[in-house]
C-alpha cells in the first residue's frame, strides 16, 4: 500500500502556478486561461485573462488569436478533435500535465495523442469503464450501412466528429448535407471535404432522392424522425456516432466511434507518463482513481482538491 503524496504548492483545483502567472485550467481562476479544445463543456468565458490554446480553438470559440506561449509551458497533441491540446507546466514543485480530452490511437486525419512524462497528471476519465470496439470494424459497419438504400440523418458533434464522418462518407462517394454550424467549422479545417449546406438550392435538389444529412446530436430526436418520415413519405433512419451507452434509445442505429481514450488507453497513458500522482477528472473519475489505486498508483479525483 502506498501513501498519498501531498500536492505541490503550485497546484490547486482548476489552476497551476507558474513563474509567469497563474494558469486557469479550463476554470475561472488565474491570469491565463488554458482551453484544451472547442467542445462546449471545456469552454469558459475569457474575461480579462490571456488565452492559452491552439490557433484553431482560439479562432473557432473566441474569434481571437491566442496569447504567446509562456516559457514554462509546453503544448502537446491531444488526438481528440482538430486543435485539441494538452498542456504541461514546469513548476518548482514538478511537472504538471493537464490532458483535457485525449485519444491515443490515430484515425482519419487525426493523429493520436502524445504521452507526456510528468510528476503530476490531471487526466480525463470519460470512458474509464469502457473498452471501445475496434475502430476499423466500426467504420466498416458504418460504411456498409450507409451504402444501403434509405435516407439517413446522422447526429455528430459539429467539431471533430462531423468532419470525420464527412470524410468517411466522401470515401464512398457520398456528399452529405450539413448545417450552417458544421459548415463554419469545416471552413477552419485544412483538409478538403465535400458537403452541401442545408437550405441551398443544391441541397434542396439532393433531398428529392435518398440523402444523408449531418446534424448536431441535440437537434435529433424520435419526433423529428417521425415527422420527416411523414413529410418525405419514406422511412428516415437516425444514426448516432457515439460510444455513449444511452444512444441506442435515441437512434435507429448507433456506431460507437469515440474521440476519447477507453480504459486501456487511459491506463496506457498513466503507465507511460509515470507520474508520482494522478488526478482524474470528467466522467468516471471516481472509478478510474480507484482502479489506479488498485494498481499501486497515487490517484484521487481532481474534484477532491475543491475547497
Ligand atoms: Zn471533448
Ligand atoms: Zn470533454
């Protein structure tokens, strides 16, 4: 049994001290605000703070340029969605890493996360309880289903998931219809993708036949599918692209493609980063901290540091 190490003075809940100022880790505290990526659950108001993020995230979320990188920090690829970053901060008390959301394996145009060796690791634990099926198998099944006759409405997050799905559809010659919001994000991505924006003449022409549309998941529900089936006088399939278990109740068909590390990848990260102490956050944080303690690591939930 190991005893829990005490935290360095430089680390508290939601912030870390560096020589150049206090860095808020996606929180309301500090001279600087680090935002790992553009998903809404990670975004905070910037107020008078200086923004530490990728150019992509700064442009998409705040429509500004990020501040110059500080001397004692380093950014690392997080492999989650376009523009997603981890941050490492060198402090007197040791090296702190905050992962944001991560995925270790590469897929499509997204390269898997870098593993950063550190003393204190604040790591996400969204899917700490799950083992994701093989990406290639899921993609194979997805493509097979999408080739079948019928109109499909796909629920996919506008940042990351939507672009990934457009690419997969393009690979088999399908041009999907997307919302204005997804189009806005697409414009910031460097990779060329084919799609049509809803409401345009071309989109109105496409919907006379079977078509594929991509919407944010919040816009899709059973009622929409029924109403559309009546309006178009044909069966409309709703398709979810998510590893969240409840998705089977919402969609006709679910393909568990995840932009998050699963249990195995999270453990792999911890083993390779080899920290003195681990703080788990997001999703199954209690479960993951317990699991790590059983493996002999010093681990607690990040929220335990809250006063
Ligand atoms: Zn995310
Ligand atoms: Zn998240």
